[in-house]
C-alpha cells in the first residue's frame, strides 16, 4: 500500500459515452492523484486497463490493483483510488440505473451523456 498525497486536485475530465444500455466513463489518472471517496446508488463495474493503483472501500484499504483488472463496486459502497502509476480507468454503469439516480437528484449520474 502506498501513502497517497492528500492534495485535492480536480478530477481529470472523463470521456463519457453511452454504449447501448451502458454509460462508460474513461479516466486518464496521473500518478499520485487520488480520486476521492464517492458512492453510487447502484452496483457498477470498474476496469483498470493499465497502471497500478490502491483501491479503498468504505474508508479502508482494500487492495492494490495492476491492470488489466476488473473490479465490482457494490451499491452504496464508498470507494476511492490512488494512482501509484499513470492509470487508464473506466467506470461502467447501467444507463437505466444512472438515469434513475439522475432523476432522483444526482446531477453527476448522467453528466456528459448524450442521448
């Protein structure tokens, strides 16, 4: 486990697209950056295509991931990642669940999605 630099910097702008019934957000995360804790009101899949990062769930270190690797993140589980090296990371959400979260008041659930 690597100690993250706890400097808040903007999250890299993801490339967001709707692919069939899915919402795919692709992030290029520079080494040393922390994607701070957040949750979703639905299950989703994350894919680390390349790089190495530490994954934290519910405020605790979960594991160190080396790409390529897929990870299941359960509904309501807080999660954050610390990029040990430059990483290419995707979050994949079901469109219907993301739309329901958006309709319930989550302004980020469909951010960047074009119908």
